[in-house]
C-alpha cells in the first residue's frame, strides 16, 4: 500500500480509505483490495454493526435486523444493508449509497414528514463529505421532528432575596434568615428555561456539524431559528450532559421527542464517528441501516396510496404463525412479521420491502419467494408483493410477468420509484385505485 498519509491520485480516495457502495460485490469496486486489506476487511466483517447503527432514532418500536457489515461470496467481499464509515486500525471503510445521498435523505424526509435537505442548502459533491451529510441529515430530521410543536423547556425553581416577594414566600428560609439577623424575605418562583440537558446535547451536536459542513445554510431556516433560541438559553458551549441526565430530564407529552434527539446528539458527541483522532488500535464508526429506511419509506408511501388502514407488521404488534399445534393450539412455529399490512378484517394486501436489486441472473431469491408465499397464505391476503427500489426504467422479468397466481392469491414483484409521489402513484395502481395515475 501507499503511505497512509498519501493519496492514490487526484479525485481518488486516500490510500488509507477504501470506498465502496452498498450491495455491490468486490468484483465491481473501483479497485480490488490488496492482500493486507483483505485481512483488514475480514476483521471488519467480524464486527457487530449494532454499536454503530443510528437508525433507532427514527422508529424504536421493534428490534432492528442485525446483519454483518460485510459478507463474502464467490464474487469476493460485498457490503450489505448499511451505509456509513468504519475506521479500524488506522484505515477507513466508506460505504456509500448506490442510489445517491439525495435519494436517502428524501426517504428520511418522507418517513418523518420534515424537510431534511434544506431548500437553501446546496448539496455537496465532495465525496469525502458524503457520510457527514448523511449523518447530519439523520440528526437534522430527529431535531426537526422533536421541535415540531415545542422546544425543550424545563421548569426551574429560582430563589430570590429582598424586601418584596417574587413568587411564593419561603417561610422556612425566611425564618432562618431572620434568625441570622437579616431583615429580607426569601421567595421562590418557577421559571421556564432552555438551560437543560437535552438542549445542551443538541446545541453541542449542532456545533459538531457546523465545524464539518461548509457554510451556515446546511441547517435550513427553521432549524437555524430553533438553534438560535436554544443557544440563548444554554450558551454557545454548554457543559456536555451525561446520558443519565438526558434520560431522567422531565419531558411533557409535547417535548418527549426531544429525548430521542438528545440521545442521538449524545452518541454523536461521545463516539465522535466523524473524528480524525483515532489511534491505530481503535474502532470508530457510524452506520445507517438503509434497508430499514427503505422499509419505512415503503410503509409511508403505502399509507398515502391505500384507502384502507395500513399497519407496520414488523413492530411486533401484528404477527402470524406458519404452523400451530393440533394438540395444543397455544404452541406455534414460525412467527411472521410482514412489513406492511393493508386492511384489518380482512387483510386486503400485503407488502414486504427488499432493499436489493431485482433482476439479473438470480431474479427473485428463492428464500424471498418462499417468505412471500408464507406471508400470503398465513395472513390470507389476496394480493401480496415484494417491493424493491427501482434502479432502471426497464422492468425485470419477474415484474413484467406479475402477478403470479398461487393457491391462496397472487404474488407480485414490484420495483418502486425511489421518489415519494411516483412511489405512491404506483402503489395506488397496484392496490387497484383507478383515481391515481403515474
């Protein structure tokens, strides 16, 4: 390898950074790893991704699916469902989204119903800042969602001394003052303040990103105004709160979402996934589970496209069983959690999101086909589909020949547009709505 501090040429990644794309085999990477890098990649494949994944800040209703960061097949190494950076033993693996940063940020905007990429910001084409932009988008979405109705104010009791009462007279404290020879009164009042643990964590995370993103327009107007208010309360450099202080702060039903935004801010500050001061033996990183983002994006588009109620099956509130004992019906085998269920009694449609390519020599993976058939028969859905992100204008064979008839209904394989309005329109047509067109 070249010297760690050197680079491989203009416009290329430094020698200590390997840049790949998700769900892309080693055979299609920009360069093949050296023998030394092959051993290093094997170490990364052995790491648990759980400490680095930040998606739980979006929706924490179900246990996340944990897959290896990398896997190996006949084509060599291949990145799986995560995008982000892992810095291990002085080298960096950067996994970029094959569908582009703007697509992923658009999904986050749809999921949380907030404008993640500010209209006043200019998306950067600087490859080295790609992961910074994605992490900032995830943090920005969390803060904007938390602040939709209120900022994280807290109630603070303030004591004052004087000849007049401000608030309520503190009889005990006044008596002690009088016993000590003082003539003033002690009174207490409750004031609302932004000087608290959640606000401090968010302000410090804002500073963290401001040092890494060019210009001040990356926030957008709404977030800029909110941060100005919070900085007035906490100061520009508040003390870093502990995670315990964030979790035990008092939240109202209106401000409770600030706990999630503050916890994400705390993780960013303490794990420093974008930092540069890692020693050779340390492992740092940030990963975004893009497969989960695709699942939530499909769920929200289905909710807009369907006329009937739409439920998220994988939140473990809606499940079925592949088999049930005839001896004791309480005993079951094979609990099933489809991603999207349409209708309640009966279920009229079922969707399962797959963040992978549909087409090529492999077509539909056999395990995915069997999974969809099991979902369809268990939930007795007349129509069921696997939903893939569309990566080409040409329809794959499995979709061109859809729907496929089974003994229980029909199965479809859909490549859905990655932009919200077009995705909603295509799903509406699949649901049988004639009032929506692409």
